[in-house]
C-alpha cells in the first residue's frame, strides 16, 4: 500500500458525481455510505496547526539570529538565519500541499 496523501475533497467530488449517475439502488447506497465514512475520517495531519507551528519555530529562529547578531556571534546567527529560511520554505510547501 502506498503512503501517498490524497485529497479528500477530490475523492468526495468523484463519489458525488457517481451518485448523480443512474445506478442500481444498492450500488448508490454503498457510494452514499462511502461518502459518509470519508466525510468523518480524521485527516492525516492538521494543515493549519502545522503551519502555525512552523511559523512559531521560524519566529524563534529569527529572534535567536537577531540575538546572536547583537553579540557578534556570526556563526550561530547564520545557523539560525538558515533555520528560519528552512521553516519559511517548509511553510510554502505545506501551503501548496506539495503540488507544483
């Protein structure tokens, strides 16, 4: 089994389109049950919470970079600055959903 994440919205759209087509009652009841189950499934992760956490970590890294800059510790400032950029890139990836 693959570990690919799929779009719940896309699956529900496809299933609802099937519900609008002529099929026997038992088949449509099964599709209706599948829609209900999918609507109530937990998501793989909370996108908004993840973005919030990444933003917090990015701000912390920026704060530490500024502190290291104040005391003239360029090496640690550079590391914290790099970490902040990595968090920013991660936020962009999560917001896009990994889709180009």
